[in-house]
């Protein structure tokens, strides 16, 4: 089967569209956090948004493997979510759900690609699936910390790092204002479990 005649071709276009929309949705949320002074969370969301851009880039490149002089149009019916609004905590929760929904779609796309004999593309769908599950866990963790007001308050002492000046303190709670450079608390690095580092 030729790629251009396959379901996988359409699925690549749907996945590409979803990744573009996800990236933009994440940037909306990133904007909200940065606007409200949560620079560190905003930076983490920005990293995830950039990873979605790279998913889109890889998928776009695969679409171009179809033997067509030029792809003028692909009709996509992608079923994209439009749930996020303006509440910061709710958005983190929704982003986590979006990632899991996206992961389920990738599971289906991988299966179809294998059935159609496009193993290399199936592998890409699988790898992106695994990243989306990871993203879902990171957003869930951020939601839980942010929602319960534990972002900068821990039960045990931890290292808090100011990315603006490099100041470090070992304490249960982060500073309100960095004692060295006076950066606000929202700049202080967020604590994520080791398997969630970005
Ligand atoms: Fe993605
Ligand atoms: Fe993702």
C-alpha cells in the first residue's frame, strides 16, 4: 500500500493538527501562569509546548514521505478539545486529561500503521504516545502541587534554587522574595520527582 492511499496518511495529518493545537493551547496556559507571576511553572509548560512543536515537526516530515509532488490539502476531522479557559489550576488538570486522550489516539494510530505495514511510522506514534503519557503525569503533578498550595511548601526540607541568580536554600518553604536578587517566589524552581524532569 502506498502511504498516500492509506489511513496512516490521514492519521499523520490528524496527529500533526492535534500537536499544533496542543502546542497553542499550552502556550495559552503558559501565558496565564507567566502573567500571574508563576514564571517557573510557565517555563515548564513552555518546555512541554516546545516538545509538542517537535512532535508536529516529525509528523509533518513523515507526511512529506508520501510520494506526492505537493500536498495541497488533507481533510482532517481531528476532534480537538476546546476546554481550557482562564483558571490556572483547572487548566493544569485539563492539560493532563488532554494528554491522556491524545495518548489513546496514538495507540489507535500505531495499531493501524502496523496493520498497514508502516512500521517506522507506527514506532513514531508509539514513542509520541509514551511522551504524552509522561506529559500527562507532569501536568497532574503540577496540578496537585498548585491546587493544594504545596508548590513552594514541603513537609521536608528541600533545595530551592533561584534561576535568576543561583541562590540556593535548604528549607521546607521557599522564600517570598529571593534574599539575593529579590526575584519573586514564582521564579523559584518547582520541585518535580526525578522521573518527571524536563
Ligand atoms: Fe505531542
Ligand atoms: Fe504532550
